[in-house]
């Protein structure tokens, strides 16, 4: 590898571009019923469809990357991002918008694929900081995307949001073609189509049940959860007997991998809580006595320091992992997040206070997210890196989905501002739970990854 800095920059730019897609539509959600001529319940699928597509694509793309080439699947994912963005940019009704968002969701594998390419191609001394930056790009893009999307939505035609996404994806695609080599590390074999179908059905049922728990009937939601549980059991039975499984459950069951994935899901639950509380505090009218009456653009700008701090903490995360091991870094990051939420319980009456809370939480996220791929890669063979990192990314997505559902119930059932403080408290508690889980991960040196 002759240009590691350029490769890292391109891959990180790809991760940030894909994560921007997650927050791209947030400023438009209240306006979608009017813009797309549909009901609020139906336009909620603009977000839900992307969530489901991402969940299905993440493990599948990771496995295909291990089998047929990580760069190849990275390019396919970027093509999906561009295509989905163009479809959404050309849409004026709900159905094509949902189609576009589904196709966009298929691009989420860019981040785990990028981490896996780094493992195969970068010098050992660059790997820790590079993977930390790539892992943190998910949070960085989300934090930076909201103010950018709010500005474009307020100052121009909303379709420009998706044209901008398509252009950014095209720039990354060309950059990957020019500077990122194809990894020679491949597992080969035959793709596990029944395993992919079974896992997709289970994930769709699980995430639908979580995301629609407050709006669908109890019987329907229970049925979805039961179906998910049954299909997961059958899927596990199949994977254990398959000679070439989609997910190697024996590797996944290793203590280091299993506990890292569980800690990642719990930590993601904590991480996402701020995205649900801080915007509401900032935008509620001052007359309510609980809000700061700020515009959507100001709300987005308050979150920008969080994204910048995440990026700045990536090299710090790598240094701590090299010196003390990635387990220590993960625990430290979760402790910082817990401290940020604990502070937020009391500091929510001024804009500067929320900037401090958000930046503190962002620092913890940057530390912890940098350690997660190091723990995963330290426990799996190189031929399974993409699939293992994809599964870890999926666990984070499940954690954020559950966080969103729980916070939604709290916000509707508990009076303001008690609900805000309760969610902050839950964020602190789950971050501390992630610390406790991470404490049982075997102590390993980051350099062994």
C-alpha cells in the first residue's frame, strides 16, 4: 500500500456519506405528508423502509465481500446509494420515495466493508487509527448531516437533498475506483441463500415489531416478535449445519465476539437517546416552559460539535487501544457517555449546556466506536472480517432501533420535562450496563488484531 493516507480518507469519506443518508430526511419528516400527498403514518415508511433494507443488506453484503471481493461489494454499495438518491430526487409521491429509500438502505455495508479493506491493506501501525476513524464515521455523518439537510431544506427545493447525496456518492465511487485496491483476501465458497433469506425474515419481523410497537395493535406486534424468534431458531439450526454459512455462529459465539456484539447493541441504545431528546428540547417553544424555541438549523448546528469531537477522538481511541487494549477503550468510552447523560439530566436549560452535553457524549462515542472493530478483528480470521464487522454494525442498528422505540413510549406516556430527564437517565444507565458487559471481554492487545 503506497498511499495509506489517501485510502483512509476515501474510505472514511464513504462512511460519512452513507451515514449522512440516515439523517437526510429528518428535516422533511413533518412536511412529507404534504409534499408526498399521503398520511403521516404512511410517510413514516420513508424512514422505516431504509431501516429494514439496511438490516437485510448489512450481513449479506459483508459475506459477499469476504467471498468475492470487498472493494467490489463496496462499489456495488455505492452504486446503490447513488441509484437510490436519484430515484428519491425524482420522486413526487410516496411509492417512488420509498423505493429510493430502500435502495439507499442497501448501501449501509460501506462502513464494515471499509474497515475490512483497511485490515487487509494498511500497514499495521496505521490500522488502529484508521479503523477508529472509519467506525466513528457513522456518528460523524449523522451529526453533520442534520444541519446541512436543514439548511438545504429551508433555502432550496427539497429534492436538492437527494441530488446532493447522489453527487457525494458519485465522488466517493470515482475515488474508490482510482485509489482503493482490491483485497486479495477472499474466502470463496457458495453463498448461503437459505441463510440469507431466513435472517432477512427474522430481522424484518424484529425491527418492524420494534419500530411499530406504539402504532400497531398489540396482537400484530406480538405476532411479529414470535415469528422473529421462531425463524431465528430455525435459522440458527440451519447455519450450524451448513458447511458454508452466512454467519459462522461458532466464531460469533466466541466470548470476545459475542460480548463485543452485545456491548455494541447496548451502547448503541445509549448513544441514540441524545438524538431523540436534544432536538425536542431545542425546538419546543419557550412558552411551554420546557423548550428553547430554536430553529431546525440552530438545532442541527448544536449537534455539529458532537460530530467533530467524534472525529477528533478517533486517534485518541487508537492510542489508548494500542497502550491498554481495545476493551479498556470501549469501557472508557461508555463511561464518558454515561457521564454526559448524567450531566444532561441537570443541564438542559440553555443552548450552551446542550452543546456541552452533546459534545461529551460525542467524545465517548468516538472512543467506543473506535474500539469495537478492533475487538472484532482480534477474534476472527481475515477471511471473515467483512462478515464479522457487518454483524457488529447490525447489532448497533438493532440497539438504536430499540432505543428509538423505548424513547417514543417514554415521550408519549410521561410528562415533559420528566420524560426528557428519564430518557437521559436511561442513556446513562445503559451506557453503564455496556461498561459492565465489556468488563467480561477477554483482555487482548489491539496490536494482535
